[in-house]
C-alpha cells in the first residue's frame, strides 16, 4: 500500500512526516511559529501541542489499522528477517574461519601442509 492510500482518510499532513530529512525539532518550531505571532507577549504552546498530539494519535491509529490488516504478512517478514540474520551470522563465522586459515597459510610461507 502506498503512503497516500494509507493516509487517505486521515486528517493530517502525512507528507511532512515522510520526508527523508524530517527534523522533529524544526517541525515543532514551525508549528509553534505558525500558531503564534512574533509580537505576542506570551507564547501559546497549547495549540501546537494539541496539533502534534492529534497527529500522533492519527498515526498511531493508522499503524494499528495496518497491523490489524496485515498482521500475518508482518509476522512472516519478521520470521524471514530472523532467519536472514541467523544465516548472516553463520556466514560471518565461516568467513572469519577462512580468514584465520588464510593467515595461518601465509604465516607458513604460503605452503600447503
């Protein structure tokens, strides 16, 4: 499912959160600046906080919906990832053994035993 389909029914600007360089601090600052004027004597943090909380709640609902809809696939991917990690670990061990054997070979002058 593409992100626009996933977020189609949500009332939030999901594209902001999906940007590769998303910076939470910069976003929070932008939300505060958007809801306050430079000349304000007091800074209203309740409004931007409400917006961020709303966005987080919507994202949480969407993640929950995706988990409900695709739990079998997600579990299958997790199992495959775990198997891949185990295979990679075995390969790393084999490569390390081969490297040690090659070092021993070189220490003996490159001659076979």
